[in-house]
C-alpha cells in the first residue's frame, strides 16, 4: 500500500487504552527526524534525553536510540496515567505508523497492516497519509527510505571491519553526526540531514 491508499485503522474508535505503548522494550527505534522533533518541542538536547527518555542499544553492531520504557509501569515514559500520549503532536514515526509497518523493496518501501497489531474493535477506513499526519509526507518518506538503507549499509560496513576499537569510533561519530549535533530549527531539517548523510556515507564508500 502507498500513502494515497485506504487502510482499516482505529483512528476514530481509539479510546486511548495505551496497550501499544506498553511492554515495547527497545523496539521503538528513533531516527534523526524523531530526535530532532523531540529536542525541538521539549526544548532539550540529545544528551538531556539519554537515560531519561531514551536509551541506546546495539543492533548488528550499530548503536540505535529507542524510547525508554518506565520500569515501574512497564510503559513508555511519555504515556500519561489517562492512557494518552504526552507527546502526541510530535510523537516518533514508529508510533505514528502503528499498526502499520513498512516493507522495503531495495529502492523504497510500501505500507502494510501488522497482523494482530491492534485489537481495538470498530476500525474504519482512512487514507494512510491522513493517518500518518506528517507535514511534507513525500520528503519524509524519502528521508525514511534514505535512512533505512544507510543503516543497512552501516551495519554491513561494521560487520566487515572486525575491528572493535574502530567500530566504536564509527558509532560515536555517527551518534554525534546524526543525533548529538543539534539541528537548526530555522533551517529545513531534510537539507541538514542530507548534508550529514553525505558526510557519513563516505565512511563506507571510500
């Protein structure tokens, strides 16, 4: 499915049960756009969020940020006691997408409904682009695709290296490049991302 297509989703019937915000572990991955939006809207830095709202985990050798679950409640730290998201207007892409997923085809991706993703009854058909509710969706989708394939290439490059010290240095460089250095809110995010991507991609192409 593409963004213009209709899908049966719980947009109207959702009562904020918060089930999709619980027990997620480290699976709610955060990309550079997510971090930029969190920092902008919470008026903080990437370092401010670490170990408080987000954490890092290694996936195929690459350090990846994810939303931190609150241990006492076993849910996302942004989930309110009323079952509502405290950052709904600028929630991460993974959260916007659910219960949809992305299937990559080597060039881009298509959307699909995750089987058993949401048990809420009374779903209704809604256009996917409306469900996602992201400004300038074509540019966002191009970013998502570029980031996915860069991550794949970076993981492959780290696997080929077989040098733990070098791989650690590369991870620190990538974390700083894509997350640690603040994005200028007065400049277009995607332009800034492309500049950083071009710089980082040289690590695996030179």
